[in-house]
C-alpha cells in the first residue's frame, strides 16, 4: 500500500510559501482553501515555466527534417517559420493556399528575420504575385509574430489579417470594410465559425475550435477534404490546452467534420469545387514529393498541422487523440477507485495526490511536474462537469471523490488491484 501523500510534495516552493502565509493569517480552515487556490496557481505557473524552459530547447530528436519550402499538393505550399524548438518542433508551418496568382496565407511564423524572404521566394517560385489576405489560427506568438513582416512585404496592398478576436482580452476587430491602418498590430477582421474564404482553386471554411486557446480556429480546405489543424493536433508531440473540456469537444468535432469530408469525396470524386477555375497541375511539374506521396494525387482526409509533417490519415490521428485522452482519464478514475478501496468512508484524493500517483512514476523534474498538475486539474474539471467526480469540502483539504456508486468499485472488487497495464494509444507515434 502506498504511503499517504500530502499536497506539499507536489506544490512548488513559491506557491507553497504563499499557501503557508495564508494559513497563518487566516486560520487552518481558510488556509486549506487558499492552499487549493495556490496549487491551481502553481499549476498555471508551472505550465508557463514549462513553455519558457522548452521554447529555448532544441526540437526533439528523431523528427524528420522538413524542407524550408515544399509543395504538398496542387493547392498547398508549406513555408517553414524558421523557428525550430522543443515546442515548435521543426518550426511553425505556414501555408500558401490556392492555385492562382493571389493566394491565402495561413499563419505567419513567429517573426524570425529569415521568414519573410523565404515566403517571397516561395511565392516567386510558384508564380504567386500577392496575397488574398492572411488567416491566423490563434493568437500564440509563433503564429502571429510574423504578421508585421508579411504586411511590410506588401506596402501597396491592404493585407487584411483574419483571426477570431478574443473579446475577453480586449483585442480589436477591423472597422467597417476592413480599412483600418493595416500596420496596426493586433487588429484583425473577426473570423466567425463557418466563415468561408475563397481564392482561385481553394474554398477555405473556418471552424471555431477552442481549447488549445479560446480563439483557435481550424480551416477546412473543401477541394481536398483536408483540414489545417493549427495547434489542435501536432505531428510529433501531444498538444497542450487551456481548457480540456473545450479541447476535447473541438477534437471530436474535427473528427466528425473530417470524416464527413472524406465520405463526401468518396461519393463525389473529381469535384473541384465547381469554380471552373484552374485545376490540378497548373503550377507545372514542380510538385515536391514529400510524405512519401506523389502530391499530384491528393487523398482526402489530410491534416496540415501547424507543427510537423502532413498527417495523411487525419481521421485516424484524431481518433488516436480521443483514445489517448480517455486512456488518461481511465487512469485517474482507477486511482480514485483505488482510494475508495483503501478507505470507502473518506475515499477521496486531492488533485495533488492524484497528480503524484499518476505522474511521479514518469517525471521528477519540478517544472514538468507542475505542468502535470495543470493537466490533472484540467482532467478533474472535465470529469466534474461530466458528473463523474465531485469535489468534497469535508476533508482537511478539498478532495475529489467518485460522484456516485456507479463509478465506485463493486464489493466483489474490493481489495483487488485493477489491471492498469493498458497501453497509451499515442505511444507508438
Ligand atoms: Zn499555440
């Protein structure tokens, strides 16, 4: 049997000091509440520290190198943001979309000096003279950081940046007609769910997919039955999220939409969007065979992620993400059931205890551990919304317990150890 665990083991010193101070000031009971709040703060700090520590690091080993410019299909050219790191993998992917002389640009990298000249080179090589505009998946710096340099490339053209505006953060939308000074930073034409953007050879539909960030949108490329997935799915790592409940719902919607796009294409081969404009191959024989595909034949169902190589079977990858999350959730539920077995009367665990037993086997580094605390608290919030667990106030420290007998172990299971040797569905990446 495991020794009883305490919150303090998983609480970083700064937050812990704050919690202790609160406790001395306001008495044991209120102090306990403050400790919970401090732990949630610590989890957030940990997540940011995790990001800070890792942005400086090199990309994970074993990732395939990506060419700086690659034609991935007759409609999609990828230009790398020139910002490789542990978190951005080979760097942020930006995509030129369409087949004509003006195309859409999805995302702008993080503002590295080498990016704008590379974009110019990619455009020149493929006969692209201008941009229809810029589409941005979400507010993170490695996606919007290059916007100023992209606008500077087109001083005579009003390059309008479309992005879902975060109203809670006071971001401004462009005025009527989108004619506000295009050089003003952080000023976007708001993107509504379902908004459609067209260029020759491309119909791009926006889908609001909050969770990784509140403003996140993915873009469906109708002609290919493909999806620009932003940071919802990465090829080479699992994605981070601000809100797991929203993120899960968004991934499920993406899976449904992509499956529908694939099915639609299978029943309706050769439909080129009905726009009667330039079709496949108008760019001549410059298609770069990447991903082991001849890009002139584009199978439907692709994900074009913001980080990493093209994902050929997007529906399969999204299903793997879904299974990975329920695998993780089952582990939390199993631990709570174990707690119940040990002591059916108080049978709950704190978030910190759960985090310790679920992750301490895997990680010891404090920064990483506090990032794990963030994930744990997100899972608990989601499981609470689903009614599977409840937060119980009666204990010395607030803890989570299984909400109803239907989640608790049966009498016949008491004292047994639940088999937990299931494999992570994503571990074979
Ligand atoms: Zn992001």
